[in-house]
């Protein structure tokens, strides 16, 4: 009796075949399918892997590799018709339509000709989309087996795709989902990268941008990008300094709830923010990276890696308060704050350890609230429970930190960049401590990073509505 269970493969010999015989499978294309195919084949064409690049390509989005569909044809031939023992001899293919993530592809092969003298079989092959569109068609020539084969279906290994960027983006967008987009003044988006960042975030439903820039330069950037400014709020100004001033003024009057840096220097925008007539609060302005790496089980914050060069004790207290606000905004109710130093013991010869001890005592006295502080902690003790255990450190923060507070900008910046470029970390950046969050995008930022930074701004803006600085 033939075992017809899904775990068994059974072929059809040449003698059992007839013209018109057919076999079919269906498969829904996922992002993981594309990633796995790219990893195995080495085809890392951005049309398949980079949503930002693909959005401006001929198909306006990511599509499957053409040979992914062809591999499904091979799967039908090798497992069903004729099945195990089949020898592939030739294959012609025509690629007629793209296959997109989420498409259910019906893959069918049909016997069209039999050559008994050499057991050759010709089969028409097609990959069809649900609306009847044929994405791939062609003809296969195989040699069918002459003996019946029945065997267990081989078990595939568990394969893990480490995609921190996508996981981080999905998490942030999940928090942001259902919230109204916020009005954002985008200061001087006069190159393709910065204008694209604003338009991408608008398309994702995160921001309603006001573009503050010289109109002529803005229109040139839009033309180079192939984008339209129709329906967008554009505020014409003569130069980048004026763009920074007007963007800050819009925030000061409440017309916008966040700022976004365009193609002007960071100092220009931040200079307008921290002026006496800018967006100062009682807090020190600071920068936070929200990061996620495959090696750590949760997103975490690194601060300050971009603004405060050598912060004082009181400035570090504000840096921590700002980071705790960000943690609350993304749903971490009681963040664990690790104050980093080179060692985990207090030493009079190492000022960072003294500051860490003082900051923890400030938290004990209620001067810093909303989180659980511990320090000094070396980096390994902050992120590895095993390392903390070996050192004999008993702490709810050690090994499980949500916030890593660097002793100075240089160490924080190097730590963040090492994680990004050597640790496959996904990141988003935001400036806090002003009256509104400030999105500092970089030319090197990925699509995911830009979108995640805008999602952070949205979450913070909604947070500030109930708990303003």
C-alpha cells in the first residue's frame, strides 16, 4: 500500500506518464523567501532587498528574484511530476510579470510530449498569480525514472535570518500604529536624500510635513527624485539659516510637533533650537540612539553619542531623564539604566565612576525618576548576565539594560557606530530635551533608520501631549 502522507515522496515512472498529466503547488512569497534566496545565490540586487531603492524602480517596490519562481518549477518536477529520480536536462523560461511579497503563486507543470526511446518528457511550465497573470512560463525537458521510488521527505534545517532592522522597524511601527501623524517642520530638505526621507515618512503615515526651504532648490530636488510637491505645504525661505529659524518658530507657536533636519548642517538647526528665543526647556538637550542587534534580546538606547561632548554631572542627569522619557514613549514602563564606565567599581582616579555613583544616589533620593539606575557598570556587565555573574554583580540592571549611558560623546559615538557596522545593529536617532523632538537624519541612514526615527518622533510627540517638558 502506498503511503500518501505529506512526509512521503513517490515518483511516477515514464511508463506511468501520459500527455496531459499535470502537478501543481502554491506558495506565498514572503520577505524571508527573498532574503534566503539572496543569501544562497549571492544575488543582492537592491531591487529585491532594499525597499527604498525598489520604491523608485520600474516596479515601485520589492519583487522576487526571477529564478525564485524557476526554483519552484524545479521543486514540482523533483518531488511530484515525475518526482524522485528525475534528471533535469533543459529549461526555457520567459519572465512576464513581477512577483511581489504577499503574492500567492500557483506553479504548474503539464506533460506535453513523451519520447519513449530515451524516456524524455517535455512539460509546459507556468507560475501564475491569483488574478490569472502569468508571471513565468517556459518548457522543461527531463528524463523520467524507470523505477518506482518511494521515500521519506527530507527534513529541512532550521534557518534563521538575522534582520534586526526589519524587526526594529516592525516593533516601532506597531507602537505607532493607530496614532495620527504629526505635523513636522522639515528644515531645508534640498537634496534627494533628505527630501526622500520626508516623503517616505509621509507615505508611511507618520508625519504631515511642512517643507521649509528655498522653493527653487526644493523643486530641483523633487525633479531629481522624480517626485511631486503637489499637495505639500511648502514655506519658501531664502537660505538654510532662514529655514532653521522658521522651522523653530513653527514649533514655538505650536504649528508643528517635531522638527526634521534636511540638508543643512546640524549646527545650524541646533543653534536655532538652543537660542534664548528657541525651543529650550529646563532640560539639557541630548541625543539618543534606539538600537536593536541580533545578539541582544531587546531594543536598547545609547546616549549621548551626538551632542554633549563632555557632560557634567548635572548634564548627565538630564541625559538620563531624556532617555527615560524615550523609553516610556516606546512602552518601557520602568527602564533599566546602566551608567557605563571602564570598570564596575568606584575609583577616585576615574571620574566617570564617581559620576555614576552620584547619579545612582540622585535616583535613590528621587532626583531622577521613572527608571532603575545602576553604575558604574562596564559594558560587558551591562549587557551580559553571565559576565555580571562572574564578577559577582547582583543587580536588576546588570545584563538586562534598556539604556546605556556613555561617559562622554566619543565613547558613546564609537560604541554606537561599532554596533551598527560590526554588530548588524539597526538604529534610529532622536534629539530630546527641547520643546519638541528633533529628527536628525544622516546621509548614511538606511530607509529603515529614517522611518524608525520618524516613528520615534511621533511616539514622543504624543507622549509630550500628556507629559510636556
